C-alpha cells in the first residue's frame, strides 16, 4: 500500500523543518499533492515502465 498524501506531506514538512533552505526543491512535490489527480493511487501500466518515467509523468501539469 502506498503512503498517503498526509504521510508524504508530514514527512516532507518534518524534513523541511530541519532543512528550510531546500523548500524550493519540494515545490513540484507539494504541487502534485494538491493536484486533482491522486499521486499515490495504484495505477497499472500496460508495459514495463521505469519508475522514474512514472514520477516524471505524474509531475507534469
């Protein structure tokens, strides 16, 4: 089961509390978490797709 949006947000928030200078690096993650599409949903893909490609596609507007 993938982590929930709440869990991702709280872990990222805890990290940024210690490393506030990296907040800009997390802007795409936070944008994905508020998008209408659930980035934590378990989608199936018809062929072998590398994880990095799925992450990049998930972050596209």
